C-alpha cells in the first residue's frame, strides 16, 4: 500500500537566465500539490508538477528596461479608459457584467417651500408653506391683494375687511382664508380634499399664523360639500364671503357656478371671489348677486360678485 505525505506549495519568483543564443525573461510557477510517494517498489521521489512559461517581446522588454532604469511604476502609465467606457462603468453597463443597483435613500413623496406670505393685517409678512410639484395652485399675491382691496372698498371699510364668515373653496395652502382672518374675518371654513395637504401645509400654516382656533377644516370634495352643505354646517349655512380658486383644468366653471348660485351658502349680502383662466366665459350674475368687477392679470382673471348695494357704492 502506497503512503502519501503532502508537501507545502512552492512558488518561484521570476528568474532571469542567460543563454548563449538569446536573452529571455521567464517566470516559472509550480502549482500545488506536490506529493512524495513511498512504496516498496519505488525508492525514488516522484514529483508531479506543472509550470507556465511566459516571455516578454522586444517591445515589452524595452519598456521594462526603461521603467527599471528610472524607477518608474508601470501602473502609472496604463492608458486611461475612454469616456464612453467610463460612463458605461458608472452606469453598471459593462459588457459581460450585470448592472449594479445602487441603493439610494428614499426621497419624500411631497415637499414644501415658503414662497407665499400674508400681505396685510395681524399676520402681515408671515411666510406660508406651499407644496412643491403638486396640483395645488395658490392665488398669486398680486391677484390676492387686488381682490381684498376691492372687497374692503365695496364693504365700505378700505382699511380692513368687513367682519364676517369666510368660505374658502379649494383652499390648498389656505392662503386666501388666512389673509381674510388676518384682515378681520371672524371665522373661516377651509374645504380641501387632500389629507396630506391638510396635515403638512394647511394646518401648519394656521398654527404658524395663530388662526387655528378661528378655523374649521373640512376634508371633502367641493362638489360634495356644496351638495350637502346643511349636513356640514347645519341651518346657519350662509357666508359673508366665498372664495373659489380651483385647479384650472379640473373644473367646469359653468357647472360649478350654477351649483354655487343655487346653494344655501350664498346669502343676499354675500361676496364671491372667483379666479378663473383666460378664455372662460363668466356670467354677469350669480344667483341674486351681481358682478362687481372682472379684471385680468396675465393669464389669470378675477371676478367678484356682490349684493346690489355694493355695486351702487362702487359707482
């Protein structure tokens, strides 16, 4: 029976040998394992080994001699990968390699910024939150300022807003309703259907301006609110002011104004502020109310309806 004893692997470093015919640089690598075999019939040591011989060509030998002479590192002289290859490598699209998926931190679905502010009154110059990249379109400050100036003049008190209750339809950021509270309104009802906007934009704005206790928030679609106003408000459903600032492309203004004109929310002394896009035809009346003004601000139009006595006062 043969007996085997393993001998540890042996690696030979490059050896330069000179011959009479030529000068060659060879590398010998002896790969494991090596075994010595002992048996009664074999008294000599037998080694099983394999080796790989690689030679440097004249060009490579000249380069190596140059590197050795000046003590240079060959790695520093490797060619830079092309820009196209770099892009492929960065995108994980190397040929023969699987694309590496880089895990990124999840970005928040919605973000906010402070671009709006209260124009006048108790909370003047206070910044308001508004969502970024969502289908929320706050009233422009120039339009909002003009609307309140007209309402104050029509109400007979140019310095402040006539006290009363305000209904802010499509409230979004609450910019219009907060402006009303800042200028003297006693109570505002905000109608907004998006829970995220309410919890992350509208409610923080009310807390920041100090008007949360004077506000009532209804999480419902405007169409449903108008159709069931008494369910939400009870018998005392009429308002002194109503603002309508919907997303332009998602509203049929004809149906909306028709629904509003027949609602119990509109009283004989109610003022209605409507912001609408260019090219929309607005009627000269809304129920018992007459159009006080209709102004254009670029691609935005502003119509205000009010009682007959307000129309005479403006004339």
